[in-house]
C-alpha cells in the first residue's frame, strides 16, 4: 500500500497563530521550518510519498493541515474549521485531495477540525470541543455512516483537540491522557496512559507499524517501547509553541 502524506509549509506568520491553552511566545520561523523538514524526511523514510500543498504563506496555521480534512477509504470530508481565521486553508487542500477521493464538505453552521477526529478501526471518535460543534459532528456522521463507520462523540476538556488527548498506537491500543478524556469510552481498546509528567504526550502519528512521537516525551516513549512499539522521536518544539503536534502536520491518504 502506498501512503501519500500531504503537508504544508510553515508560514512566516506562524507566530500569529491561533492559541487556546498556551501563552503566546516568540517562534523561530527558521527553526520551525527545519523541524518541519525533518518531520517530512522521517515520513518519507517511513515509506510515505510526501507532497506539499502550496500556497500557505498568508495562513498562519496552515502547517497544521490535519485540521482541514478527514480522509476515509472512499471519500474525503473537507472540514469547516472552528477558528474563523483558518477557514481559508481548506480550498487548497480540497484541490489537492480531489485527485484521490470524491469530496464532501462540512457546511455552516457546522464546524469541525480534523484534529478532533480519531479513526480507530471502523469507529470515528469525534471530539466535541471549542472547534467542533454538534452540527459538524452530525454532518460527519451523515457522510461516514454510508461508508461503514460508526461516529462516536467524545467530550474534550483541557485539550485543544481530541487527538491532543488520545491517538491510535495499533489496531488494539490507544495512547491516552486519562486526565483529559474518559477512558471508559474506549472499552474495546487496550490503553497506554501518558506519563503524568508529560500531559501533552498522547499525540502519536501511526504509519503502519511505526509511531512518530515528539522527542520531548521520553517517559511516555519508554512506556510505548515497553509495549513493543517502534517509536521515532522528532523535535517539534517550535511547532508546539503554536499548539501543534505530530498528527497535525500531515493528512495521510492510503492508495
Ligand atoms: C490552532 O489553534 O488551530 C493551531 N494553532 C494549532 C492546531 C493544531 N492542530 C491539531 O492539533 N490538529
């Protein structure tokens, strides 16, 4: 199977990004770009074909491409991001994805960020957050149900997106910050909890049997490795100042 990984460049305006939980601090754009390039190289080394979607310079948060699309095996659902400032990001990503999937669109009054959608088997867990509302979830359900997916709503507190709090490690296992999300909702999955000293460590990007994880979380990485996971650590510290993590920086399309 070929995996396309769509990415977007780091805008020189990234320091003007949306922020919800973090205080604004200076972001070194060149350092952010170098970290992002290393992330793209790692995805490439892991077998992905990396394609940058152009035209993101004016859009401060465009590097966090995950929020613009939910790609399923037979359709791509283009989101309507919860932050007004991010809505213009969708058009260029839609144009790129149209070559690979029929497109569906979340429309007003619905809002949905891709960071709130966790695909685990045939379930889509969808976070109800400051970015994703009931109408957005209902629209996603209407698009996904005919494709054989069950949409399960999860309330998110303390984190920006659902995938800040829980991501997929393998077909049977989730990595969770149980302080931010109620693990009883994931009855069918084994749970690995983040180390309590690393609350932001629940975001891993799964590519086949490999996991991409922030280098800032060695204690949680040790838990993953103890469970037999192959973990590739990347430094995304500058992107983290913009509340981004590893899943946010790509949209994966299986061919
Ligand atoms: C935002 O607040 O929208 C961006 N500064 C960060 C988005 C991170 N995206 C993600 O976790 N999927």
